[in-house]
C-alpha cells in the first residue's frame, strides 16, 4: 500500500485498474479493505483509488475531504468520480462543494444527510443517491433524498427494495451496474 503524507500523518491508499479515475470512500469506522471487492469489480472499467481515510465520524468529513483532495492532486487524477458510503458520502459531497473542478460525478450511498461544508443548491456536478428502503440505520432515506434532490440542479436517486446498510455492499451486483452506467453516461 502506498501512502501520502497529509498534515504530518501517513494516509495509505491503493490504486488498481485502468480508465477514468474513481475514488471509493468508506464510511465511519471503516477501512478501505472493506470496499476492495467492490473496487475489483469496478476496476475492469475504471482506475480505482482506494484510500484509508484519516479520522472517522461526521466531525472528520471536512478533513477527510481535504485529504482526498490532496490525494487526487498527488495522483493527477482530476475529474475523478467519487463513490462514498455513509460518512464517505459526506466526504464525496464536501469535495464536490470545495473543489468541483476536480470531480466528474458523485455517488452518495446510504447518506443520512446534513453536516456539509456548504449548500448543495448550486452543485452542478451530477449526483446519484443510492440507498436501501430497508436500511436499518436510515429508516427515512426516501424523505432525506427527496429533500436533497428538491434543492439540487443535477441529482437523482435509486432505491433498492431490499438490503441493509450500506446498500452498496448489500446490493453489490445491482449497485455496480447502476453506478457503472451513471459514471459512463
């Protein structure tokens, strides 16, 4: 695993695959290894960047965004698509708000809403929200996503009828197909 020094600390990451850059962002208390299988499936079409994010929880999402921005710049992977789950979705959206020129598309999976570094109203980056209607952590996911979409320029939502939190893992096969088509469109 390679690493980047960010604010004096090592941030480890893995890069594999070929094609357009896609950064996979794990949720709180997670590690990149949890998304490796998903990354392998995407690596047939995309260059996958899989970082271990510094810190965890909602309070770390702004610092995590800065860390991923540094990593994207370090790897010269501008116009990367970002796929984040749970707090990784916070991180992805915060990157889009802070540095939209670095981002092509955003997938926010199992995103509970709130705690962003700005308003999503003027975010011109296409955003796909994905979630499970049976999410045990976010029982009102449709209401949250509808409120977000009502205030956004370019967003849509896909709901899986089954699965748990996070939906990207419990609905892996369908998620891969939907996201691959979204990023390629």
